[in-house]
C-alpha cells in the first residue's frame, strides 16, 4: 500500500491534497485494518511560517507545527532547523485531526523509524505508540526521494 502512495507522488508533477485524499479513501476502504494514512515532509525552518499560514488560509485557523509524544498533549514545536510535520492525514476526523502538524521527529518512538526508513530506503515500522484518545498504533514509513536533500533528510515522505 505504501508503494501505491509512493507511486502516486512520484508520478505526479503536482501531488496535492485532492489526489492524496481520493487515493487514501479508496485504500482505507480496501484495508479496514488501517486506521489512518498521513503524508509527512521535511520542512526547513525558512518554510515553516509560510506552511503554517497556508494551513490557516485553508481553514485550519489555529494551525501550528507541534511537538511532543504521541499519547500526550502537544506544544508548539521549537524553532529547530528541520521539522517533519504531518502535512495531510486521512480520515480528517476528530480522532486524528489533532495529529495534523505534529512533528514526528519530536517523538523518539517515531523518529528512529523515520531515520531508518531514510537511511535504508526500505519500509520500516515504529514501535507501538499511544495516540491521544485512541488505542496504540504504529507508523510504517517509506522514504521518498524527490531529488533534493536537506541536512541529510529528504524533503518528502509518505507514512501511514
């Protein structure tokens, strides 16, 4: 399934939230044991303000990139050189909406899996992690290279 998402992103000149939502809804219907799929990307500090404003302009009025650990409250992310926020998530319902903007690098249970996926170019899963208001889950990660690297991390990534 991650291969399907990777293929869409690599085949599209303008991978956008509408393409993501359409494909993810089909995949979630076909694989009922998967509860959510998200798109995560590397964000250099210089792009973070524009990204946050863009999300607010799209209707997420109080949007901020956040950090913390899954299963606990999140705080605004520190001003680090790089963050990897969840940029899109489906379904965007109350159970998962609070994860939008969450920096997966801020949670040790997720960051190790992301780093391993990047370094090995394989599908890697995190350890089980609690999600606020939900049972525990895990993060399978598949690294996507868009040809541009930022301090050792790719600019794009898809996770579910």
